[in-house]
């Protein structure tokens, strides 16, 4: 999870690369706005729209993007702690160009609409953690499932979604665990889950996500940051044991040379090579489990 230790690692990473926080913020904002992700080979034309999804707690503002023709397997994208923003819209659009109907959600819809963090700022900047935490505290294992059910219900009604196929999910940072929780809560609908530098996958709680493995009927990709693994080396072992015991197909890997938060392109520690490798593994998972 994002905390003072991961912030310290990010600051050291920038220092080694000769960047100040201000220089990165300027560069990162431009990259997010320009959506500088590698292009998709044979990309499909897509339709983009902002939508409101009814949930038990109100209306969630989301970004829905899908191929311009046909119906396709659906994917729910939960952003990291910084929430919905241009970088995650770009990632959602990229998935749609690969043939999926994608809903990028605002997990903080109860307290804010749209982006919470000002453009050009990151989690590492003074005051941003304090800005985000009240929003993050509105979320829980319960809201993950109630929101997730609402998102699935919305997607299953869309003409661009093939609701005869199972749904995929992705989660980053604090929402990495959401992919496991929803897979356990909706085994009949969730067929694949990707957790990227996810936090809270293994806890001491009775409802720890890894202990829900026997309730899942999905293939999983668990992509772990190297510095997260150094802090908690037993997590990957406990995940492996839980998934093997439950006969859940799961690819678990520590990505060498990565820091917590390495996947979104606007991250201070974005590692393009490893992010692309993780992306390719996600596409392989979806092709296998959602076809």
C-alpha cells in the first residue's frame, strides 16, 4: 500500500534518475494528458462516454469505453488510491482497443465526482495523502462487493457487452484486493482478476482476500512490486498456498526492479518495460478466461 515507506522509495528513485519532485510532476501531468502509452496493434475503433451507475449508496461516475461494433467481454477497472484520472482512462481505452467493453470506476463517488487530486500533483506531494484519506476511508470490503455487484449489473445490460461471457477485473494498489473479493462474491460472473502492486491481499482478518480462494471460480494474475515483496516476503507464499489448496489458477510473480505503483503511466516510479510485461500477461489472462 501507499505509505511513508513507499514514498521514501519513490523519492530515492527520482533522486537516482536526476529528477526533482516538481520536474516529475510537470512531466507526469503532460504524459497523462497526452496518454503516452504504447499503441495497440490492430487497435479497434472505440466509443467513449462518461456514465452514471446506480449503486446502493448513490450514483457512481464512471468512464465506459468499448469497441464501436459488436458485443464483447466486459472488464471493471478499479484505479489506485489517487482514483479516476486521465492515466486510468487511457488504460481503459487501451483495453477497449484490444477488444473489451471497459468500465473505469470512481471508487470515491460517495464523496467526490471526478478526479480528486489536482492536475500535476501526486500522492507523494505534501498534503495529498491527507486530501485522499477521508475518501479512502469511505471504502471497505463491504463496499467493494456492493459496488462491484452494481457495476456488473450495469455492464450486463449494455448492448456492447456479451453477458454470456464472464467479466474481468483489474485493481491497483489498495484496489488490488477488490479483484479477489469480487471474484469470491460473484464466482458465476467474475472470470478473471488482475492485481497490480495490490495491498491487503493477505491480512490477519478472518475475511482476508486470500482466505476466500475456495469461493472463487476465476483465473488470477498477482503482479507484486519488488519493494513490496521485500517488506512482506511471506505474502506470495501464503497466496500460492491458498490458491493451490483451492485449485485456483493463479500467476503470482514479483516483478524485478519495480517499486510500488510501477504500472500506471503517470506514476513517479512507472517502469515501462515491466508494466508492458504485466499488461501482456493481463491480456493473456483475459484471452484465456473470458473467451
